[in-house]
């Protein structure tokens, strides 16, 4: 094993992680090192009395006291420096230099006091163990300092003095060697364990940070969806909701999580009849519905999909509620444009055809009669020429309103062109019923129309055809009713005329 490889016994980490480790433990290492240096200083200073016993007030005594004094001064300066300048790289070298100075001091003392050397062996063993276990720095530095001290001790033991006995020599050497072996093993295990714990904590922190980051990204993505998104369990309880969902109901997440979805969305105590969540729970397949939600005042398109556990059991559902109000209103507008007269709002020919088909099917099934009227305003062209088309349009709107007010709920009045209107009367029992309604309409037109401050009077001529006697489809009935209407005009207008087949 090479000297640099000793670092691996300490469980050295990759460079960046090792740097973070050293920074984290630097303050506590400085504290431990300071306490260890203080202990050694006290030990060395405490042996000064032994110097006095051996040498009295001699030059040797004063020499040793001076060495100890220099050591204490250096110790004080170094401790102050370490606390003020906590640099991981400089820390190792400063501690190593102090360690070498301490070893040199002990070696000089041993050389100066050969008579007391045998009693120094236990102290030296303690110093070696103290270096390994209580000096937090690189294992390379710890081992180098301890080895130099050990070799110096052995050299002094054999070269500079006579051994009391061979057994004593070997016991001293064995003690010094074992102190290094135990020190290397124990300190390597200690610092390796500390580094592995730091690495585990660091990796756990990174994992938590990554999980937190993933959760934040997921939540940000979840909240960026403009549709109302929710995750629900099998008991209809909200498990998770996005920002749009919270804002739609003006509630915090804490106030909504755990609540039943039907209580929050619909304000009901039970799921609605066509609840997509219930459909998914029952079938395990996707469900889609479109509803109008009065509490929000919007149309929603709700897509509901199942969420399965790894074992295949259903865990819950994910709901995406899309606001389709604009689309619905556009559809209604397009439908109205396709089936309603733009000016009066009455059904146009297309809607009239649809309603006639329905009425015809009912009439055939129930063997009932129905009537069809064509109304035309008398001399409407004169009103347009005299007052303008704007006033003429206002009159048509007013006529549409008056006709609608006169009819039954199941009847249909439609504008089929210009000043011409059609009236569909399902479930007419007799021709007299149609005639009475026609006369009622003519009577209602006797009252003038108030239009933009003007009082305008207009009459109408009406032609009536009846199913099945005058035709069994809309085309025949309309043609016969139109013929009867022109006959009414020829007879002086402001009257109704039945189809001649009556």
C-alpha cells in the first residue's frame, strides 16, 4: 500500500463530496483538535516538576522549561489561528506542523532525561493513540507523525541508552508498535464510519431534494393546466386538485381535499344521475359527459379515466373538466342561425319542416287532424315605401310577438319570407277550431302597432289548409294554404279563407 492510499482507509469520498464533508465537520474538528492539543500541553507542562526532581535548578532544567514555554506560546497562537481561519486545506498542514513540533519536543525531552526514559514509554503510547484518535486530520499525516515518533523512540531506546533487560526492550517495542496498529485501525474505522454516514445523509438529502423538485415540477405542470383537474378516490373524495379547480370554487386546497366531489361541484348530497365517476367505478373504462353547471354558470365537458394500482385494482379516477361555454354558445348561435329567422327570432323554414315532421308523425299515430296557415300582411310594401325598411322591420318584429302571444304552447309560427308567416296547428279537432284562431288573429291586428312613437295599422290575409283532407305533406298543405291566402286577398283582404276542399 502506498502512503497516499492511506486516505482510503478513512473512507475518502469523491473530491466534491469530500470538500463538502470537510467543510461541514471543520468546526467540530477544530474543536476536537484544540481540546487534544490542550490535553497534550497540560501533560507536557505537568511533567515539568519531574524535570525539577531530575535536574534541580540547573541549565538543563531551564532549557527544558524554555522548550515547554515556546511550545505553549505556539500552541496558543495556533489555536487562535485555527478558530479565526477555518480552512480545510490549511487546517491539515497546521495540525501536522504542530504534531511534528510536539513530537520533536517529546524526543528532545527523552534525549535529555535518559534516566526517566522507561517511565516515558506509557506516556508515549498514550501520545500515539491520542494522535490517531483525537487529532482529526488526514490519516496520512496522523500515521506519518506517529511513525516518526515511534521510530525515534525505538532509536533512542536502543542507541542512546542501555536497556534494563531484553524483555523490557521487546515489551517497549511491542507497546509502541501495537499503539500504531490499534491507532490506524481504530481511527480508520472511526473516520470511515463518519464519512459513510455523511455520504448516506448527503445522498438521502439529494434524493429528498430530487423528489421535492420532481414534486414541484409535477405540481407546477399540474397547476399550469387551465382545465379543472382533480384526482378522486373510490369514495368520491377529492385527493388532489389543480390551481384552476381551487380558483373556480374560491377555496384553498386544504378546504377541498377530502370533500366529496358532488358536494363541491354540484352542491348535492349524492352523485348526479349521469356521474362519470360512478360509471368508471362500475365499468373500469373511460367516461365523458357534457353538463351545464349552475353553480359555476358554465358548460363543462368532463372526461373521467380510471387509475389502477400495480395489482390491477381500481384506486380512483382522474377528472378533467373543460369549460366549453364558448363552444356551446357558438353552437347555439349557429343552430339559431340555421333554424331561426334573424330578424324576428321565429323559426325559419328549416325548423318549420322539422316541427311539421314531428307533428305529422304524431297525427298519423293518433289519427288526428292538424291545420296549416299562411299569413301575409296587407299592403306592407306601402309601409316600407312610406316609412323606410327600418320601420318595416320593426313592424315585422311586433307582428311576430303578437302572433306568438295568440298561439297555444304546442303551435308554431314561422317567418317564411318577407312579410309572410306560417302557422302550424297540431291536434286540431275540426276546421272550426282553425277558423276561430284565424279570426282571433285578424281581430288582434285591428289594434294599431306602436313603433318608435308612431301608431301603424296593418291587416292580414290568411289562408288555411287542413291535414289530411288538403294534403298529407308540408308541400301540399303549404301550396293549398298559399292559394287560399291569395283568394282572401282577392276578396278584399283582412279576412281568412279556407282551402276549397273544405
